[in-house]
């Protein structure tokens, strides 16, 4: 009975927090990647003396999915939810984890079928990195401003392509890029958990 109540509560929570809209938006992103991801985007590269280079469209598309995922934390009652009881935070954690896992699984499956397993893994890795940066951005700048930090990082990747830290161009087995993904997600989750009321509580200890 308790499990059924938790499940029904989680479904209601997901409905209120735009689960279907986020899934639809991220599905559209990965569909664009599958259909047009190989199309090169002509951009000037500062790192190569201003020479125009072509960057595959799919390298930057995961940024959109990462930012869209932060919409799960925003809402008319988001400030009140941050001060909610344990049950509310349990719903929030379960919802965000499940939604992120669903988006990553869907993105990996589509990219793996369209391009290859390696491309699917790289796409998911980029989602995780940009999601972490988006969570940090939303905490620092506001719940509707999850995009500035991911966008700034994307501009650096575009202007300085093929550098050692460019996770979008590294292979699926690149350990450093996966370390960046783990660190970015950990920092983003920590920033999201550091609500004002929690921070005040920690400072009083």
C-alpha cells in the first residue's frame, strides 16, 4: 500500500513538473541529431587563427537536453518545495533521477541505432556534463537560467576545437572525459541540493 501511494504521488509530481514536455523536447533533440547530426556547422575557430572550421551538429545538441532537464526542478511552487518535508525531497530525487535516466537511455538508443554505440555513449556523456553545468547555473543565477554556463562552455568548445579537454570530440572510452562528466554532475547535484534553508542550517552547525 505504501509503495502504491509513493508511486501515485510520484506520478502526480511528474505531471506537475513537466515530465511529458521534457521528454518530448529531449526526444526532438536526439531525433534532430539522428537525422542531421552529421551536418557540419561552419564556425570561426579562435584557436586556429580564425580559420573557419566545420563542427558536426550532433556535438552541441546534447547541451539542449541537459538544459531541458533542469526544467524538472522549476515550477510555481519550487521555492516552497525546497523547504518541504522528507517525502517531498524523496519525490524530487526519485523524479529527477528517473527522468534523467530515461532521457539518457532514449538518447543513447537513438544515437546508437543512427550512428553507433560509441556515438550514443558520447552523446550521453555530453548530456551529463551539460546537465551538471546547467544545475550549477540554475543555482547560481536562478531556476530559469540553467543555460548560461552550458552555453559558455559550448562557445569555448567551438572556438577552441580538438583541444585536450574537448569532451565532444573524444572517443567513448576516453577516461578523462568521463571523469569530467562525473565531476560536473557531482558539482551540479551538490549545488542543487544546497538550498538556502539547508545552507543556513549548515552554517549554524
